[in-house]
């Protein structure tokens, strides 16, 4: 048996949406998997669904939605103004220095952010993950000038979208 998290989260980030892929040598039903693995999970974790997908289908997420819980020190009016500026801009270039095998480059953050909304319980951000180059959540918080532990209480990935072919195989 080989286990892999499709979209590993950053250290310290909570999540309500993890996809665990298990490659197996023998067939187990979804019910057998849920029972066998569910019994071993620590308190607070649960398996919501399990399904069998062909090995040729590689589950790559299309998008991920995050909730950034703001601290009481965050100035919501300033954040709202920065959101308005972000929405009004046609592009939002972000420079990425060379990192490992990735060359230095400038990306357009605006084209990779599908949603950016300030609501009562925090800031919601949906990132497009379908392209070869994707935005990072820290780049979004940097643009909005909320990239400080003093301003962000915690961050949670609340949902992830997958391509239609994978959803069809999962019966969703």
C-alpha cells in the first residue's frame, strides 16, 4: 500500500478538505477502506468518502478555497480598500526569485485568483490550480499587507475542486 496526499498543506494550516490517494496491490471495497483506516485515525479526523478510481486517472486539483481568519488587530477597512485595488487592477505582477529548479520569474497573481472576498468571519480566497504555475496563499496575503501573525489568527483550507472525470468516478 502506498499513501499520498494530493495537495499537502502548509505547516500550521488547518484543513477540511484533504484527498488521500492509496495505491493498493489488491482490491478493497470502499467500505473496507473506510473501516480499516477510520479506526486508526486520531480523534477529530474522519473519512468522508472513499471510492476506487483507475490508476490512469491522476487526481490533480483544479482549485482550492481558503478562509483566512483575521485577528482583532486587522484593520478591515484597509483590507477592504486593498481588495478594491486588487479587483480594479487588470494585472497584479509578483516577482518570484529563483528557487531550486524553478527560474526567477514574474507571475500575474490576478489571473490565478478566482475569488477574494472579505466577509464577516474573515477573508475568503480561491486559487486556480489548473495551470502549470499557481499562486501561493502567502503571495495573496503579502499583496493585501496581512502577512503578519499579528493580523492573521489562522488559515484553513475549506474546499478543493477536482476535474469532472475524477468527480464522475467518485460518484459526486
